[in-house]
C-alpha cells in the first residue's frame, strides 16, 4: 500500500518524510472508520497511478463516507437508548425506589 517508496538510510533503516507520514495517517484513519483493507489497497493503487482516475477515487470515498454516516446514525440511536437508561436509573436511585427497576427472573 505504498504510494511512494520509503527512503532508507545507508544502514537500511526506514527514513520517513512528511508526505510518508501523511499517507500513513490517511490509511490509518480510513481503516479506523471501517474501510476494508482491500478497498484501502485499491485507493492506494489509484493514488499511485496518478492523474486520470480522480472520479474513481471520489466514488470510492463517497461510498465509504455513506457507510460511515450510516454507522454513525446507528451509533447515535444506540447512544440515545443508553442515555435514556441512565436517566431511568438516576431517577429511580434519586427517588429511593431503585428496587422497582425491572430485572429478569430466570425460571428453570
């Protein structure tokens, strides 16, 4: 997934330049948002190929953005449920009747 070859010292150690670090950040963030490695590789190939494939890059990123936005909406819904439950517990504890909270009873 290298866009440009990584420079090396005479001793063989990698020498990263600002552009290398920026590219690593881009890949890391794409992965952190759930982009599959296969798609990141495809994106890297497109970038490495240079000009002429900007529409394909844009489409790839727009599709990924839509997926991330959908997951964020789902997470927001889940967070609202958690906030509601926290409110219920706080309210019951403040009222002194937390023992009235529902708890499942197992009947074996």
